[in-house]
């Protein structure tokens, strides 16, 4: 196991720079998730750690060793790809053992490592099968097993669950997290799915356009997003963002859609300053007065009810989530009020948290 240190990292393809001076410290044994929309640079960053992409500027260190100019096979990392990359003509045991055989490892040691990884991943009954005889989840386990047998310093996962169906994704998510808790190997995991990031990570790195927007523990980022991008990206459903005007008379409130919305923020906001009022869907409550909304769509999931709502009957939309079952109907008008102390405030011009 080893820490990973990324300092001032830049990557350009020709004249186009796609990674703009990234700094990340990954502790020994930590599970870090790089998350962001497609094209934000997270997979490119992972491939640079792996040595599959060259470094334009900056430094990558694994442990105390700078690996910028070290080939992938000598970095002591193991990568699990989105498409599994299994050899179709080899059975499970040989797929898992392939890299060890290339290293001329003793046959008994290869057999021991494969058996151990197969036991950890529940693959022992499938060692003689070929990839075409396996389900998607089993193939993913084989790809993970091939990484485990190498006993690397760092695991790298590049969107490994994106080809699985929804139920299997949830199952594999838990299995990967449990595997990390058992092996405690430093892990860097790339995904565009913020639910995966929230549920799996020790630390999340939120990226956009080749830059880091925020780094922190999942719940810290959820509770204290540093800007509008993070607020709108982390959380499912996303945070509601309502344009308004700060009012400082008799305490700080935000004037929006005919209401004075409560804000419990210690911030030097000027009266009349344009702001964005953020409130998560689960922090809106039914009230006798407050924000007047019209129900557009009702989405019952069983454990909760999601309402897609239009403010003041206009085009501005928000979402509310209720954990108790209620009888809502499309077209119905209701009043909502933000739960005290749960609001977020952002500068309308810069997008930064106030």
C-alpha cells in the first residue's frame, strides 16, 4: 500500500489543455472517488496515474517515488476497466493468473494467489468457466480478481459499474466497498454517478472542466458545497437553487417568489444583493403559507414520494421529497417552507458559497 501525491498536474493534447494544475493528496489505504460530468477530465487523470497518458507538467508520486517517467508495468498499480478486458479464450483461473505468469512467478504461488482472490470474490465455483459463460457481475469480479492477485500498492477503477444493470450496480458497489475494507489498499475510483461517489468514498474529488471544484468527505461535501456546481451535482435529487435578493432588516432573509425565506448563515451579505438560495428536496416541508407551488409530476418510489413542482405556476421548477406517503395529485397547488437551518446561500455572480 502507498499514498498517492498529485502536484500541479497538467495535461494537454496539442494546444488544448484538459487538466489544469490539479493537486490531490491520497492517504495510504484511502478510497478516493473522482466524480464529475462526462468530459471533466477524471478518466484522463486516472490514466495519468496509471501511466497510460503522459504528464504535460506537474508530478505524480506513488509512495515516495515520482512515477512521471516510469512505465505502467513498473508502477505497482492494478487497473480495472469499464469493459473488463478479459481474454475470451482463457478460463477464469488463467485470466486471473495471466499477469503473474508473465512475471515468471512460481506456479504454487500463482495458484495460491488465484485461489485466495477467488475465495474473497466468490469465484471459486467458476474458475474453469470462460468469460462468455459468466454474467456481467461475475465478469466484473474476475476483472477485480485479476487486480487483487497482483497485490498492488494502488487499485485504479475506471467506471467499472457502468455496464451493469441498476440492481447489480448496487450489489457490486457494496462488494467493492467491502473488498476495500478487507484489503485496505489505496484505491482511486472514477465515476460520473454521484450516488456511487457518496456511498463508496472515504474522500470525494469533484471535478469540472479539468479543475477540482471541491475535495472532502462525502457528507461534508453534501452538507457544505463550496459553490453552485457542487451544490447542483452532488445529491439525488439535486439541490433546489432559487434566485432571490438578500434582505438584512430584522436578520438575514432571502426575498424570492413573494416570500422571505429563512437563512441561518453567518455571512456579510449586503441588503439587496442578488443571491442563490439553495435548499435540498428533503428539507422542504408542507405549510399553510410560504412558497406557492403547482405539482407537475408525482413520483412514488415506495419508500418516499418525489414531487416535481413549478414555482408560482411559472416555469421555474423545484423538487420536494417526502418520506411519508401522502395523496398528491398533478395540478394541485400546495405551500412549502424550508426547514430552519438547512438553507445554503450562494453569490449569484460568482457562484461561490456565502
